[in-house]
C-alpha cells in the first residue's frame, strides 16, 4: 500500500496492523491535555457527525470503513511564497506526533473528551510560508462522491465542506492537525487522514479529510455559515452566553454522563485563547 | 372483508394493541441492554418523537383507507391508534421534561417562549390533550357526535405542529421531516376533496342542475 513509507516509520515493533489502522509510535504527551475521563473509542467512532456520509450520527462509521486515505496529497494554495502539494506521509513527519486530550463540544449540545494524535497547525503553516498579507487560512475537504454518498446530493450541504480560521487563531498552539486517535491512525469516520482540531470552537469547525489549505486576505466562506448565517458564525467559539437561535448553549451532555453539565466559555480554554478576541463583541461575532 | 363480525374486531384488538406497544418495548429492551449507543437520551427523544408523528398520521389515515377499501370496521381501531399517538407524545414530552431539563420549570418556560421548535412541539402536545381526554364513549355522548367531531379536527393542527416542530429542529437535510409533511398534506387534500364533493352532492338537485348548465 502507498502508506508503507509511513508504516515503516511509525509502526510499533510488533508490526501490528489492526482493522482500525496502525499503531502510531513515538507519541509525546502534551501539557495541553486534560486529565478528564476520556470518551471510549466505541462512542467516539459511532456517534459522530460526518455529513458527507450520513446526517445520522450512528451511520458514518459503517459507511466510511472503506474510505481510501492513500494516496493522499494536500494542496498548499493561495497567498504563499510557493504553491505546492504535500504528501500525507510527508505531513505526518513534519513534527513529532503529540497526544492532545481535548474536550470536544458539539454545537448540538453534547461533548466528549478525545485523545487526538497530531501536531500544531502552526508547524504546517510555517512550512507553507504564507505571505505577510495573508490574514486567514481556508480548509477544504475532499470531493469524492463515489465514496461519500451524501456528496451526490446538494440537498444536504453545499459541497465540498469548507472551513476557515483567522491567522492568529490558526497559529495558536492549541490548534492542531490530527492524524491519529487513541494511539492509532485516525479512523476514516473521524476525518482520516488529516483533520483540523480547534478545541475552543464548536466541533464542526474541525474539518475532516483535508485536501487543500489556502491562505487569503479576506474572511473565507465556511459551510455551515453559508447554510444558516444566523445560526453559525465564522468564529463559532464555544460560548454558553450566546444561544444558538434554536437551542440554549448553556449546558451540554457529556457522552457517558446522565445529567447535563454547564458549558464553559471557550470550552474551558479561555485562559489560553480569550486574548485572541479582546475588544470583540462575541454576541455579534459568534 | 367489508364487514367483520364483532367478535373478530374484539379478537383483533389485542394483537393491534401489542403491535402498537412494539416501539416502546424495543426501546426499553435496548435501553436495558445498553444498545442505545453513545447518547441514549437522544435516541429515546428521537424515537418517541418519530412514533408520535407516525401514529398521528396512521390515525388520520384510518378514514381514507376505510373509505377507499370500504372496510368500515377499521374505524373501530381509530381511537386506540390515536391514543397511542398521545402515549408516544407523552413519552416524548417526559423525556424532555425529565431527562433533558430535569424538571427545571424556569428553563422550560424560557425554552417554550424562545425556541420556536419547542413552541411548535408543545403546541402539538397541548392540542392532543383535549382529544385524549374526550376519547371515551361517555364524552362522545356528552358532547354530541357533531361537536365531538369538530373538536377532534384539532388532530390536523396537532399533526401540522408536529411536522413544523420536526422541520425546525433539523440542522440540514429536510428530507425526513418533509416526508411526514407530504403524507400529512396528502391526507388533508383527500379530506378537502371529500368535503367539496360532499358540498356539491348535498345541494338541491335544482341548484346542481343550474350549476351544470
């Protein structure tokens, strides 16, 4: 398989390639990790929004099982010194892989604690050498209607899925590109082979199966914002004081828990990220 | 089987009753066997909600099916079907009151006033209440057939509010709620068609003659 190159470099001594993927090795722990109880792999992979496969959270795991993650290249595009295409196996070696155990808060009012494996997004951005005038980073998911059934219908969402971050948000050390989960290679259902994780924002900002990262000087369009601008803003920071027009965001149900718990500002990452939004009205810039 | 002897109607009632309890039974069984997935409360909410709407539509289909097939005895099952819509609706509401809001009245009132999909859902339930309460033979007698029937037309409004509730809560991809909406629309169109035909037929012959010429 095309991933052999990567497997040689990251496989455990035991050469165990499991159905779920391959064990990643040399993973470093991170001080950014939470010590809260982690959600089980079973729940993480079987309760997940991946609209390209299904609008039902229980279905994507089965439907994505045979999703091809090799060969895979990511286009670095837009306002950069030099446009290029990076192979996923090159990307996986840009930096030591870290375990980041993050809280994940879905805009629908549920949350999980997930041990991602990845590296800071800013490592890739530095590698991409964006021009000084670049103010935003835009991401794009693969367009593969032959593998992603819902991409055959425009009724679901406007494909391909696109997301974006302001440059300072993207450079923040908490923002990562994930390639693994629970010490394994990322399963297709969670956005393999490469996805974005921005733990202080609602889960839908974490775009999956990324094939393009481009740099721009204007705020890039984002899929859910295009779909319903009054419900989903560009920033989409977790904010218990800013209700979604259709439901309250004050509480959340942590998967595995019975009672709801209060949602924390910036999903509990306020100490690290609140300064990014100083002087901004977060009721307006939701 | 245009006519069904009374004893068969009675015999059939038990299996129909058990079948209607099926979804609740499956849900309970799965719940006790940890088969409801990562977010059981979400599954319970959605399942009871969907069955409420389904039973409302089944109840509304009894008359058209009865007329088209001329199986008059079907009417004998309508009350039970309607009460099952109310049963699933009550379970759905209880899931919200208990498992979602934990009896926080203030929070619920806030929700009902502010969130339009909750407003619609609550409307659908409240409209079902008088129907369930007056479903007994005693109440039909007390109200008189005509008035009782008029009151029970509320079921259309309840079903419509239920469909709107479903449409408003979906994030994207309206195909599922719109399917319920389409079935409801079809049932309403059928009723309107019957009503217009009835009006035309009930006119005195002379008037009908005049209309024709």
